[in-house]
C-alpha cells in the first residue's frame, strides 16, 4: 500500500496513480469501457413550481434498461447538473427524488429547486431493480450474471451511464457535472469521481471508515446480502489491504471534494480515521496545485444529513460547480 505522505514531487505521482488504479481495479473488477447506445427516453413528465420532473429510462448494458428521475429547472440554459446517489433504502431513487423517505436526503429535488439539473437512478438491487424473489440489496442474482465484476464496479459503470444521460439532456452544461451522496451514495460518489473525469465537484456524506481502522471491515466482503467487494475477503483475512480510502480520494484529485463525516456515526465505526485519509490525500491535492479543493467537515449528528450539513454541501457545490 502506497504511503501518500511520502510523495516527494509531482514527477512521482503518475506512476503511483497507475499503481493505485491497478490495485483498485483488481478489487473492483474490470469496468466495461465500451458502451451500448443509450437510447434515452422520457416515460412521463410532471411540472412543479420551478422545475420539471421526468421519469426517464436508458440502457446501461445491451440487455439492461434502467429508470431514473430527471429534474430540469425552469427557464435556464446550460445549467450545471448533479448526479444524486441514493443511500441503502429499498425505494432507491425515490428518496433523492423526494417521493418517499427522508426529506433531508431529497437531493435531486432540492438541487433542482436551486437551479441545477439533477438525475437520481436506482442502484442494482434497489427500487425497480430488485431481482425477482429476492430482497432489496441481495446481490446473489447480480454475481450470477457478472461473476468478474464487483457490486461497486457495477454501480460505478451504471452511474457513468447516468452521467451520459445528463450529457444528452438539452439545457445541461456537460462541462459542469457534480455528484452528491450519503452513506452508500457517498462511496458511490467517491468511486465515480475517481473513475470519471467529467465529475467537476463531489460531495460525500458519511461514506466510510478506513479499512485499516474499521472495527467491521468485513462489511465490504460479507458472504451474503449486499456484497460490495468479494475479492477483498483475502485481504481481510491477512489484514493487508491493497488500498485504503485515502487512495480513492487521491484518484479523485484534483476534483473539488467535500468529505462530510459524523464523529458519532453508528454505521461506520471510528470515523476519526477519515481525518487521516484526508490528510494523506491532501498531499496529492497539494502536488496537483489544488490544496483548497479537498475539505473535511465533521459534525456530531450521527449517520444523518441535517440542515447544517445540507447548507455546507450547498455552499460547496455553488462554489465549485
């Protein structure tokens, strides 16, 4: 595992980045680079004061068509756009759309009201993508179809397609794309920002604890339920991780990234370790000439998004996007 704090100059970074990318790819699996035709279609449309909400669908693979909520603000052209990743809730995309769930997590609707175009798709095993006869967030069916790819890799691939859908939407500025998420949505946002250079701003809330200091690192490679990274199981047994979260943050650099963590998070233990990840990744941001583009905001409100947290996220997105 690379110690980012020991980087001595910008000339070392390309080789280190390549090594980190390989280590991550070995765990995540090979994300397909070739894309099928998107065939973005609007299924229905409803107008609200200040914006229009559309149910759209598009192909993520040759045989998979997924649906998403797409919000377009009224009266503006070339608007910035935000991909809003949902947390681990059965309803998937309906929570960020403000249809069902925690209103503080209605990111897609909230940012549409602030003048952004937004999209909220379902992740695998959630919302309209729950496999027949399985419970939400059961990945057994997924691994039968994609044995060489991890659930995280699949979510990244699908979110890349959501960005494609935003780029095909009229009145969206494809050079100003952001991503925001909480919990499951947070680490989806970070992985996506590290993989797709089109992301120009990232906000990730309550998404991780460093593997090396997590009291429950097995959460990432369990035997059942939502199995994130099955290839990480061998590393867990040896307590030798090929990468940690500072390396994901480093892959995101120099993209402006706001990391939000709760010091009393009941879902992710030892979130104080996130400060270490930020400190190590900050060395890469400095090397790339963007020391102010990585910021860490902490609070003591548990695994939740409060009004204060939302305002901090709003300010970050307005500043950078």
